[in-house]
C-alpha cells in the first residue's frame, strides 16, 4: 500500500482520489460559507467598516510619516558622529 514514487503513503489511485475529493469538498464548502458571510457582513457593517478602514489608513499614514522622520534623524546623527569620530582619529 506504499507509494513508491512520491512517498505519500498509498498506492491506490482510487483511494487517493477519494481522499482528495473529500478534502476538496470541505475546502470548497468552507469557501462558500466565507463568501456568504462576507456578503452579509458587508451589507450589515459595511459603512462602519469603511469608516474604520479610513481611520486606520489615516492613522497608519501618520505613523509611517513619523517613522520616516525618525529614520532621517537617526541617519543625521550617524552622519554627524561619523564626521566627529573621523576628525578625532586624524589628530
């Protein structure tokens, strides 16, 4: 019953197909549930979720900009320290 080609544990192609179809059925059923819930969630909570998404984007943009400013400040300090230490080593 051992598969010699891929080591998947079975040599019976019918049994393998049945197992794959079983798993595929459950995966498809899950996706159907997800799609149905997504439609209902959007219909019931859409406007609130849109506002929440807008707030997140606005806030994340501010955080991102502050991170860029902070990174620039660190680069500036690094540059100044490099200059200070290179001048000290010349003496």
